[in-house]
C-alpha cells in the first residue's frame, strides 16, 4: 500500500499513513490483517500487508444479492463473531510499555471485512483509525465524519467524541445486514 503519487507530497496524508502503519503494527490477531513491513523509499512511504486471498464482505453481499441468495444464520453469526474478535484485538492493543492505545477503527464496513478462501475473517484498513495514545502525533477522536455513512455511529455523523462503541455500532449494522440478507 502506498499513497497515490499525486498525493504523496501532502504532509497531512503522510502523517496519516505513518499513523496507520504504527497503529496497525501494534495489533497481532488472526482476525486482523497483519502488517508485515513499513518503510520509506525515495520519499514514498509504503506498507506491506498480509495478503488475504478471497473477497471482502461488500463484494460477497453484491454477489449474493445478484444471485437472490443469503448467508445462512450460522454463517452470518460466524462472520460477525470473527469480526468482533478482530475489533476486540484492535480495541485492546497496547504500546511497547503495555499501556492501552485506545484505538478506534472508525471505518468498520463490509469493504473492510475480508473473507479468505480458507474461512478466515479479517478486519482491514486502519486508514482513518485514531487512538487516544497516538504513536506519533496527538489527535482528537472528534471532527468531520469519515468512513461510510451507512455504517457510522450517530455520534460520528454529528462530529462528537467516538470510542470503541462506535466500532461496535458499525459491526452491529453489518451483522443485521448479514442476518436480514439486505
């Protein structure tokens, strides 16, 4: 993963990219896409992430809708449980001294839940994630709503403080969609 070349010179995007790498690298769990490497070459930062062969939940949902099918209740609950296990690992991540980072993913949506051909469910993309204890810069968990609006918790939509409950809200919306089949 790299910043698009036409945006690579933007210091704000560079800081966000560095923060994404540092936050993601603090989470080691089977239900979270692993960060294998982070670096900079010729002035461009890069992230090497675990390859997950398969598709994301958004693509699966579109396929199922096109085919007039839905996931079984058991399979829907399996995906939801695995997704929640990944979110718990994200929320419980600590720094090098064991202090909680207070990471909030902020973009829990079907396109960021990966399904592998081996049956793994993995939460991905820390691009807009925030932490109370930043690894590089201090930042608030408030401000303009980012992420996919249909999955955002109400407090994020109106620009208020967010904590792990915002991610759980988003996961609940995904779970409801899985169970309802729409």
